[in-house]
C-alpha cells in the first residue's frame, strides 16, 4: 500500500488538511466529534505520520515522560494508569521510567526523556535536590511533581495530605483503645513516611498522650511486603508486640499481616493493623486490611492535565499545587466489616479538593 497523505485523510473526514494537522499535533483545539471523525479516517486509511520529521519541526515529540520510584508498587501503577488515560485522549504517549528510589537511575531516565524530546515530565523525585528538574526546564521541558509538594511557586504539583492521613490512622487506633502503637515506616529519606509519622504524633498529642511513650517507630529498609513480614517476625521474636501497628503503606502492612498470621498472632484479636494507600489487594487479603485511601488514579489524571495544559501555553496559567485529602477505610484488620469497605471518616477542605466520581477535568477543582 502506498503512503497515505494528510490530504487523503482530510478528504475522507470532510475537513481541511489544517484540521487533520491539529488533530495530530494540537487535538485539544479540535471539537471532540470532529477529532473522532479524523481519527476514524486515519484508522481506515492506515495513515502513519513521519514522527521524526514532525519532531524536528516542532522541537518536541507527542510523548511525555513519567518517572516513578517503584513500578512494583500498585500505588504508582494506578498513578500511571490515570496519567496515560489523559495523555492518550489528547494524542500523547507516555514513556515510563522506574527510578527504584535511585538518584542515578532517575538521572538516566530524565536524560533519556530529554533525548526523546518529550513534551513534559511527570515525576516523583527520589530526593529534594531541584537541579535535575531545573535542568529539564532549562531545555524547555515542562515538569509536574507527583506525590511531592513543590514548595516553590514556579512548579506545579499534585499531592495528598500525608500528615492528615497519619492523623486519621492513629486516631482510629486510639479509638480502638490502643495505647502501645508501632509505626512501621520505610526509609526515612522518604518524605511521605515522615509526614505520616508526624500526623500520627499530632493525633496522640490531640488525645493528650505522649508520642514518645505511645508510638514506637520501626524502620524497614524497603516498602515491600517482604520487608513487612521480616519486621513482623523481628517484633514477634523480641516479645514486644504492640497492641496496634500502623504501616506506612499497604505492601508493608500485607507483609506484617502474613508474618503475624503465620506465627499464630490474631488480627485484630491480638494486634490491630492498618496500612496506607488502599491498594486493590487490601480488600482481598486473608483478613481484609484497613487503610488510608489515596486517590491514586486521580493523582495521575490531574497531574497529566496540569502538565499538558502547561505544555500548550506555559505562560497562560499560574502554577498550581493541588492537595487532596485522604480518607479512612475500616475493614476486618481493625475490627471493621469484611470484604466490603466501610468509609468511616472523610475530610475534604476547600484548599484540598477531592474530585467527584468519574470527573477528571481541572475545571472541577478550580
């Protein structure tokens, strides 16, 4: 089959060649019905544009980069799914890079993104050093932080209030009567772990309790199920099991659950257990896991919309730092109902918007 031209696509779709070009390069400028008619013509004719030529002309490609800390963590796969859905709807592809928490791997991923002329980058940075991100922006590549606050007015970010999440988790354990609480955290270089611990301390202080005597932090080398199980085994061997355990993410909590059950420790009879993130596995575990839910898919959606909005016209919009509120989900591991999750608390503030189900546009949170 010979090469199909833009003019042939335009003729079949009953639009101008300029409209076809807009669908290929600036789809947000084309009405949805027209955009779909052009895409249907592209599919029918088997049109494939010369990607390298259009990239050279524009100085960038129809791709965005997404750098995450741990693609094995369902939190990040959900974020990636949300970002990819938005990008795909607007004619972009997503290139995924997994830093595994390593700055050197992250630096390599960002270099590859730049070499591929990505339009922008979504990133959960491995540390607080801004130089890598500033280097991207100097190249004309837009950046949006995901699950990290920007702390500066010239960057967009989408985060969840982890201090509030820590408060929710520990306040719930206190409501159950627990006065010896273990906090299983990941590496202390991870800001979210520190914020969740800080929120737990605030819940204790609000209850008139001393965090130093009630909350004991145990650091795991990684935020994985294996690390959680090994931590549980060490706690059991020490003979110092707390009355309740709050884990910095659900993978740690699922590992703790396995370790406790294998040792004959009852959950929640002997030890109440709560995780963080509310991944799909939390509701499906042997003892369904209580958790602090984050809107992970929405994080990815809104981050991608912010990024592509900025790519379209960097000077047209103020940089925004969007903060979502977490919610507590009570299940069997803290004495709640079984497989069907029951949400017992929800806190939403005007400055920390939560999206309505099925809504993914920025208009809803402005």
